[in-house]
């Protein structure tokens, strides 16, 4: 079953890289307050690096002004890759770069995609969601190959 607006997120453990090494965070901890999560097929990929992450970084202050407590980026990559990508994108502490290394979140939410035709295996669809205290209040899933409804601008317009 695919996640829908009004659903509570499943309890999953994700990872992220910090100066102290790899840390874990559960979705129960992550989604307290108002959180914007955007997910994408892969770190360092063209659209993700040129548009998706930069858009959320550029509009960080506007999200905070709309009451967003945290912005997080999730991909089916390992925490080392997500950490390196965060440094490359200069996200600092504005965007939490989350690793769903085994695609557990992607599969548990029904948001996985088959990227094996591109040598990428199981990944998560390009999307953006707003989650308030663990409940999905907005979910924008992109059509394959598109980048419209999950952009920072589209999410801001919906808030």
C-alpha cells in the first residue's frame, strides 16, 4: 500500500553522518513538529544536485517563516555518501541528509521504484511531503522523469 495524506508514518530507523560518525534517528524522533521531507532517487545525480537540494537550501528561511521545524532529504544511499553530498551541496545544518541504505523507508511506505534499468536497484521515488507529528499532511509524488510537484517552490506554495 502506498502512503497517503492522513497516514501515520511507519517507525523506521534511518542514518545520517555527523562529525561524530554515523548516527541513527527514528522516524518517530524525526517527524516531531512540522517537517518537510523531500526524497530523491540518488545522491549526486543531475536533477537532484542541480535543482532539488539547491531549491530547498535557497528557500530555507521561507520554510522556517511558514513554521517548518526541520527540512530533511532522504535517498537510498549510505550515510557516508549522503554526508559527502551534503558537504558538496553546502547544506550545513539547514537540511538533514538521511540515508535509507536498505530502502526500508521506501518499501514500508510503498514509495519505492525500480531503478535497476539504470544500474541503481531499488530506490525511492522523487517526492516531497509535509509531516506534522508523524502524520502526512501533504504528499507530492513526481511522475517518472519529472521535477515539478516536489520542488521547494511547489511545497512552499502549498504551505
